[in-house]
């Protein structure tokens, strides 16, 4: 039988290993606190994959933020980068031009490419509105540079399906070509759980009773 101190040490290292695997690098944050300026922002974290030869990977493939919407929805090729206030979001190369930025947003189902055209799925996909160009990702460089901003204030049909604060998911090259890291929601206000509402209601009721008792005693 393994001595207790050694078992504890082994358990400690296994816990660290699991923690390291569960905390993938956040390569992109999403802030939808202002629907007129929804921001997809590079964090500076390095890519999880490397493509030294990017000729087989183009913006026609795009990138996918998996399981972003809380249910499937149709979003067809919304161009946001060229409107207010603009997009500078690029791949690892960081070259900002009209053909290298991510400035188009759609929904899709990455596990079922046949779902498109139609833009029906739970994944957010980001594309380029101009002529497709090669993507480069390097494990020694940030997965993304810059920020893409979309005015989605007129699209309540799908913005009410946006994920909650601190929600996370996988970022990959469209159609499963490689995982780049994870996305995370930041900036928005956390919505209390139903149980929290129940506790708050109970506290409010107790406060009301206490006030009435003091008034009656007076």
C-alpha cells in the first residue's frame, strides 16, 4: 500500500495536471455589455497550434467560437468591421488591411458544415468581407491581434441568446482545422440565479415584517 504522505503528494500533482488541462489559454474576450459596440478582443495569449505553411488555410474558412449562442439561431453575414468604430482583429501575423481583418459575423454549426448556407447554428463565426487571404497561427505568437467591433443593437432575435458573464468556449479554425484556444465573456453584468432571487425575496420579506413589528410596538 502506498504510504499516506506519498499518496497525498501524488494526488496533489494529479490535481495540478488536471487544472492545467482544464484552463486553456483565453485567446479572445467578448464584451456585449453595449450592443451597439460588441467587442471581440485579442488577449495577447499565444495560439495553441502552429501553421508554418498557411497556404491551405484562408479566411474563406474563417474562425468559429463554438457553442457561443445558448441555442441555434440564424445570423447571416453581418458586416461590422467597416462600420462603427471598425475592426483591427487579425491572425498571428497582425497585418491590418482590408483583406486580413475579421469583420464579418455569422452563425453556423461547426460540426455540421451542411447547415450553411442559411447561417443556422450555435457557433459564432468570424470572416473577412473582402477577398480571402491566408491565415497564419504560431505557438510563439499571439493567436490574434486587435479587436473587431459590431453594432448589433438592432438584432434582439439573437442577442438575447448571448452567453452570460465568464462563459467560455473553444475558438478554432472553421470546420475543425485546429483549436486556437478559448473565448470568454467579459464586461457584462452577472444575472443572479433563481435561488439567489429566492433568498433576496426572503430577506426582503423578513425586513418588511421587522419594520411592521417596530411600527406596531411604537
